[in-house]
C-alpha cells in the first residue's frame, strides 16, 4: 500500500507538471499572438542557440488563430500529432484554460501521447484570437509505465518472499502443535488397542463364570454378571470406535475404493435392521429411484456409514414412525439419504452433531457415546465424500451422504 501511494504521488506530480508546462507554453504564445494582433505583423523565428533548444522545439507545438479562426502562425515538428491536433482545433471543443490528454496510434504501430490546452486573447474587451499549445508527453508516460512495471515486479517479489517467510514461520510455530496432536492420536490409538485385550479377557472370564454349572450363583450374582457383561460390551464398542477415529486422524485406516452399486448396499444393510425396526413397529423403506446408481468408495466404509445412520435413525424414531433410505443423483454426485420421522434436532444443536462425544440434552435420554456420527463423517471425508444433516424439529431428520462417481 505504501509503494502504491508513493507511485500515485509521483503520477500526481508528473500530471500537474504536464498541466503547468502546457499552461506556461500557452501563455507565452498568447503574448506573441497579442503582439501580432496589436502590431499587425508576424514575429520572426529566433535562431536556435543549442541542441537543447532544438529538442525542446521538437517536443512542443502551437497554433495561433485570429478572431475569424484563420491560422496565423503554427509550429509543430511532431509529425504523428498533426492530424489529431488539427481535428481538435477545427472542432474547437476546448474551453479557455481547459486541458486534455490524447493518445495516438501511429503508422509505425506505436502509441504516442500529447497534452493540449487552449487560451484566448482579448483586445479592448473584444475577442481577438486564440492559441492551442501543448507538447509530447510520450517519453514521460513511458518512464511512468516502466516505473509501474518495476514496482509491480518488486511487489510480486516482495509478496513471494513474505509468503515464503510466513510459511516458514507458520510451519515452525505449528510444528509443536502438530507433534502434540500426533502424539495424542498415537496415544488414543495405542490405548484403545491395549484396552481391547484386557476387556476381552474380562468378557471371556464372565462367560466362563456364567456357563460354569458347578458354580452355584444366586440370581442376584447372575444379574450382576449380566450387567458387567453389558457394560464391558459397551466399553469394547466405545474403544473400537475411538481406535477407528484415531486411525482416520493419522490416515492409518485402510482404503480400498471401488465402484459400488449403492442400492444393493442399501438393501443389504437395511435387511440387518428389519428385526429391530419390527420390534418398534417402525416402517423401514428403501426407495429405488435410480437402480444403476454407483459410487466410487470403499465398500466396508460405506456399509459402516449407512449402518451408523440407520442405527441412529432407529434410535430416535418413535414407535410407529418411518425411516426412508434413498439413493439418488445430485449435481453430478451420487447421494444416499437416510431420513426418519421423530423429534428432530434442535437448531442450536445442529452445527455440533458431528462433533466427537457431543450429545444434546434430548439425545442424552438415549444410549450412546456420541461417536457414531463423528465416525460416519470421518469415513465419508476419507472417501472424498461429504455428509450433511437437515432437520425440522418434531417433523423429520435427513442425513445425506454425497459420493463421487470417479476415482
């Protein structure tokens, strides 16, 4: 911004200098025209005294007219400007003291520039003639153009250096954060992996106790063992989910993308939930609008995402409710929608439904860890897909998975 302001200041100075020079030149020629009008004869041209005078005369031009618009005297050694200047003087569009800059495209396929102004003379209150004067400003504008080019190159180089320096400093500043995050991910993965073995041992031990015919346990003890088994199974599922999320974070989750027919996956996955939905008297329907629709995705990941979405829908759909599964196209992408009737998701909770362990006050009435939707979103993004949610409170909720049809 500072360089731009400096350049603008320079351009303003140069422009004002153009105007001042044109005004001074016009005033000089007005004095000569006034002498011609008063004396009735032309002044002789003075001999040139040096090369600088020659260069100056080759740069300026002037045209003197009497009150009848008859040309009295002129000097113009700028060949490319004559036609345009004569057009301007003939049309007489300039007012006294008014300035204009003009651009000319010459026969040599070059651009040239000149500034022109007009001044009138008055003799005893009567209009006596006018002067058009100006000079070639091509050289000055070319210098400004080169200056602009160099400033632009300087700015680009500066931005490049700043960008490199900023990236270096940002990477240096973010390195501890990245390392800390990677350590947390590694810890979650290792801890989850290590916890699965003792939980499996505990679960096996409880199964042995429960099946041991010689072990005479009371009904209360059996109930306690059943509760412990249920809690261990929940803990094992939670740890498996945490391990899966940790693998998604560090890109360790295996990915084998293929062309997968979506309606087949939908129907097969829905079939596994028929018993659960029948117990709650929920109507589970698969809408087969586009039978040949496919997506480029990991089949196991897709089945897991759909299972999570259906399980979530079953959990929050009241008895006698409805769940609809549908595969369709949207803006060149394959899409799978899972919608259900029910309480819906509150507007204030909607932005956080995919956050890990987030559970709204309404969701806390149901069992769950708050990781299912996080896993579904992570798997969708790992397959270059997108998972979004729409909800109307007390009407319905729709989760839509978008998948690419190309690898």
